[in-house]
C-alpha cells in the first residue's frame, strides 16, 4: 500500500466518522494548542492532517504513518509556561 491508498483510507474514515475509534491517539490531538510562532494552523490535529496531505501519493506507506503519528506525544506532554 502506498501513501495514496493510506490517504484514501484516512479520508474515508474521516468522512464516515470512524476516525476517532480507529486512531484515537491522533484524534486526541484535536484542541492541543501549539505555538503560533511555528504552527499558524493552531492545534496539533489540524497540523497533523495538513502534514499528511503533503505526503506524496506515491510515498512509501511508512512515510505516511510516520507523518500521521509524528505528534501523538503532544497530547500528554504539552505544557504552557509563561504563555508559551
């Protein structure tokens, strides 16, 4: 399976509402704020979906999965200190 097929599956899961149950670690990124200095798109969930969209359709599926999961640790580790 290449990046195109993975992106197609992801789109289907988003459309049919099964994404949160299939990938709860990624869905949990919704509302996790990031510094607008580096991430103008706002939260980590939006950032992740934009990053996945940038993966080339012919990319190895490992690239797709790495991009999809690259921020999942932010759910538990994000802290705001002095407004940052």
